[in-house]
């Protein structure tokens, strides 16, 4: 069975003055209709680049994109910029992190939403404005009709993000990509926005890729989690599985470095060490440098040989140790090690 | 809005008074002696003294200044006691050199300066903004390199150099353009618009080459910055066509600094294109001002200085208004 969205072996490289930056290195990701997937990973792991590649935003740029992005049977990578436009906004909507900078400062919120509608629907400006007002109401903006004539800077942060969501959803896309939509907001507003997204998601049955640093949000909102490291998927599993039996040492590190789930923020704390140098990727496992478990394996295995993403039912893990059963539940506690170390960061 | 305009108007008046006072003082306490300059070839100390009285230079400084300034409010009399002549409102005095009414002199010179300014502004705006935008859109490609290279040559070409080269090539060698004629100062004159264009084409080019080079640079860097803004990515994510992304979203946001620059440059140019008018012998405000200043002709210098200041101040108010019209985050109150 083919998925609604299936990203396979996605590579994104940026030629720069210092050399080729390999931001995404064989990313895999799949998504069913109506499913919400959380994309997590520390800063620089390639989450945004992956989602922007799905949106085709690197077309017509110097970036090199390869692999397959199969969306409802169409390979988005081979589409021209012009064909891709029919997908952007209409079939795939996108919400960005900072709604203030992501909205045009010189157009009213209503104009910007109406514009998004008119790109894909042949209607008059007036009719599009009505749709925009309606949409603003649906995302919970009071007095939507008059607020539609306000400029983004006249909105509060939370209202702006609501407007951004209205803009992304006005054409009722089947896939919504939300790239850290709540990071810039304070906690109570965050919760409201999450409620809104999950509410709208259930209403329209669209699929959602939710990029976040926040495992608490993942637990609340997503059915499945994809963990990214160094531009690869290192683990993916249903939310329950990930929290109960994280397979990859990196995921265990993330869990361990996370304050208790009941904690207000649930924000990830850094794992010791730094992400791989994207200019010169190591030959073996990208996490080997920082991995406690690598020591338990035959000399040099992790550093020499890049592990594959192994499938165990609905749980996929990219790790030599896991493959060898060294990380089975109750096995050597990698998470414990990580926890000890991150405490003194 | 009205309050804003009134406040700016008040500030403008104040500033003009300050400018007038400074110019007047510089002249008064400067080394030039308008009286001996005005009395001509066969000068005796006696005649210099007569001239001094005729020009009113024998009075105390403040009396002179206030007398001059009163001309902005009402008509006044000018000349030696007993031989005065009337000077209608607004009276800017009479030339120390020719005894011509300065208001008339300005009215005669202004059309020449306007003729130069209009064409030059149109040319450099189209070329500068257009090429700057093109370079930004083709950043790093051949077109960008050529435009940027051209602009860096352009900014280092002073107007006297380009002006003389243009004259030499098009008038001297190729004979395809006339030498600027002083009888044409408007596209609506007897000679017709085409003759007007040909007459001013070289001065326009001389100014436009320098200015478009600057506008290319500013436009290019602002547009590149704007193209990297988050809202440009949003525009793409909506599925908009490149044309609307670039123009509706990019240019609208990235052009504001260019508008400011344009406003101030137009304001500056209206006060007289000194170098260009000299090179092409166009009797505009700049040309007249240079002559007046070098011959100690106080009323003419004063008038043109104040007019230039007036244009620049008005331009800055207009720029503020335009800015507020473009950018809703700017509130006028
Ligand atoms: N246009 C580009 N040119 C060069 N390098 C880039 C470019 N865009 C992204 N990168 C690099 O790719 C890597 C991955 O970036 P990305 O923005 O996807 O990270 P992320 O996982 O979204 O991190 P964050 O959580 O901080 O948003 C980073 O190291 C970044 O510096
Ligand atoms: Mg990101």
C-alpha cells in the first residue's frame, strides 16, 4: 500500500562558499491521510529543510534535492516550479514559526488570506474577502469582519498565528505542515493554538506534519513521531511506543534530557556533544560521536558503517545496537547514561 | 494628519528662517564686498560709498536682515534714498549686479532647472530601479555581475567628466545632438516636446549615469534583503506566481528606502543642478547661483539658497507622507 505522502531517501545539499552543506541525508517519512506526525530533533537536524523540500521551496534555487517525495502518487521532486504551484497552498498548506515575519507587513490580514484563496479559486476579490472573514472566524478571531482589515502588526502573537493558520487552511489542503508554530508564543496561547490545529485537523481530516522541539506537544497532538538526526530519520514509531520504549540512543537521550512530561514547557535540553559537521559527514553512524552505546559494539562498527533504518512492525530504528538487540527494553540503560551526562550541561 | 502637516509646516518655516539668517550672516561677515563688486570698472572710493548706500549695505546688520526678510511679507522699496523703486510681493530684493528683480530672475531660471530635473529623475529612476531589481532577481548570475560592475564604474564617474565626454562624443564628433540651447525651457514651448528632449538629453544622461548607479546599488541590496524575508517564503508557499511574488510582495516591501532616497534627491536637484548647468551652460538656478555667489550678489544667492532649502524640506515632508502611505506600520500623528 502506498502512503498518502511518502518521502524516501531525500537528500538536500546547499552549495556554499565553504563547500557542500548536506542538510538532509536520506530522510524517510511517510504519512497517511488524516494522520498527525510529529517531526522532532534538535536544532539543525534538518526538520525545516525537509518540510521546505516537500513544499518544493528549493526549486529554482542552488540547493540540490534528490530522492523521492511521493504525494498521492505524484513525485513532487520532478515537478517544475510551475506545476508545483498547484500544490502549494491548495494541497499542501504551511504554517511558519514566526507569524509576524511570515506575514507581509503592508497588506491587511484579510487581504493576505483572500490572496491565498484567490490563487487557487477563480472568484472575485469581494467573494474572496468573504471567505477570508469566514476563515478568520473559524480560527477563533473575534469580530472577524473588522479584524480582517487590520495589519499583522496590529494583532497579538496568538491572533497572528491564528491568522497564519487561516491563511494556510483557506484552500482546505489535504496536508498541513506546521513548522514550530507555537515556539514564538507563550504557554497558554500555545495550548490554544494546539487545540485549534487539532480541532481543525479533525474537522477537515487533513494530515499534519508537526515540527517541534517539544515532546510534550508531540505526546498531546500526534499519533506518530519521527525523530531526525543529522538530516536522517533515526527512529519513527507511534507516540506510545516512542515514549515507552525509545529504540535509538539519540531518542533515549532526548527523552532523558526532557524535563518531566508534566513540566510546563516540556522543552528538550541539549544532549552533550554537537551535531555532525554537515560540510563533512562522517562515514558511519551520524550519531556515533556522541553515542554511549557505540562503545558496547565491535570496535569501529558504528564509525565505519552507516546503519540502515530497520523495520520492526510499526517501529523503525536506525541503529547497529538496536539491530543486535542490545537496546531491547530492560537492556543496558543508554538513557540512564545520557541522563547522567546531560545533568551537568 | 492635519495636525501633522501643520506641525511640519511650522518646523519648515522655522528652518527656513534659520537658513536665511545663516546665509545672510555668512555673506555679511564674509570677505566679499558687494558694493565694490557692484560699482564696476571705474571705481572711486566715492562711488563705492554711493553704491553701498544704494544697496542698503550702510545700515546695521539686523536692519539689513529684517529689511530683506520683510519682502516675504509685503512689498518694499529698494534703492538709494530719493531714487527708490518698488519691489512687489514676494520681494526677494534686486540683483546687486544687474538691478533685476530677483523674483523674476528665479522665475526665469526655474524652468531650466525643472527641465533638467524632470528628465534626469525619470531616466535614473527607471534605469536604476529596473536594473537594480533585475540584478537582485538574477543574483550571482552573469546579468547581475554586469549590472553591478557597470554600477561601480558609474558611481565613480563625476558629472563634469561624463558631461564633457557626452558633449565631445555626441555634439563634437558625431554631431547627432545639438548643443544645449537657452531658448528651450519647456516641452510645451514653440520648439515642441521633441526638441526639448533632444536639447536636454545630454544633461539628463550626465546626471542619470551617476544617479542610476547609486540607485542600482541601493535597489539591489534592498531587494536581495527583502527576497530573503520570511513573508516572501510565505508568498511562495501560497502558490503565487513568481511575478506576484516579486512585484506585489517583494517590490512593495523593498522599495521604501528607494522612495526616500528619490524624494530627497528630487528635492536637492530642484535647488539647481550646479555642475550640470555649468557644463552645459544652462541658465537654471544652479548656474545663476554660482554666478551670484562669485560676484557677491547677495539677494540672488539668498533667494536661491532659500529656495533650495525649501525644496529639500518639502521633499522630506512628502517622503514622510509617502512612507506612511506605503507602510501601515508608520503612523502619522
Ligand atoms: N540555504 C541554506 N544554505 C546553507 N545551509 C543551510 C540552508 N538552509 C539550511 N541550512 C543548514 O541546514 C541545516 C538544517 O537546517 P534546518 O533549518 O532544517 O534545521 P532545523 O532542524 O529546522 O532546526 P531548528 O530546530 O533550529 O529550526 C542547518 O545546519 C542549516 O544551517
Ligand atoms: Mg527549523
